[in-house]
């Protein structure tokens, strides 16, 4: 895997990218979304990636790209739609490196997830990263990408998503 960092010394950068893979002998091409600097996930700030699926027909991969000059650990916490923790993976990234964690739910013992989410964060002071998920239809080889979105609050720390409707009217901290 790899990542390309483009820095304009003047003017405006207009760029696009695509990648081609050969999983199981079948070629496919996937558009790679260009990200702006202000989309980086800073240290100690959680981000989430929603609408993830993994089963015999679909695979979810999580990608992380270190945007700092530090070696960082990025924690990927996986949850189901109800918020139950399914597992956790740690990706250690060298400065400005990229890593993709394939079959993420299967890798933590949950090969059947209908609607999952990933919470990604780093606790390395001064660290920052981009994260995304790619869900691939294993029959057609079509894939779609979801970027990590910065979270306004840690939604699962206070039991807000417990399923108790009396709590739903309460605002998150």
C-alpha cells in the first residue's frame, strides 16, 4: 500500500487518483478520494466510520494514513449497530506511512456484521492521520469508500446509545 502527499507551493491543486487490485485473480479499479488537510484526525480526538458490512458476500477493509512525522498507534475499535464492542485492532504507522487492515470484522472473530461501525483514534501526542473504510462486494468486485468523520463527542462513553428511549431526548455532552 502507499500514500501520496501533494503540497502546493502556489496556486491550487486539482488531483484525482485510482488504484487497481487483483484480489483472487480478478482485476478491479477503485477511485481513491483526495483528502484535504483539515480532514485529518488529530491526537486524542475520535473519528467514526459508519455503515460497514462484512459477510460471505462483502468484505470491509480499514485504511489509515499517518499525516505526522511521528510513529503513531491508531486504535480501531469495532462495534455493531447497537454499540456493542466487537473487537479492537491497533495499527502502528511509521511517519507518513499507510496501512490497510483487511477483513477487519473477520480479523476480530466477527465474520457476519450487517451494520457496523469503526471508531478510530490515536493517543500519540502530536500524531494525526486520515482513515477510511472500503466495503467490497465480493461477487461483482464493486467497492465503495467511507471516510472517517470527526466525532463531536464520544457517543458511547455515557450510555447515550443504550437503547433506552428515555435517554434519547438528552443531549450529548
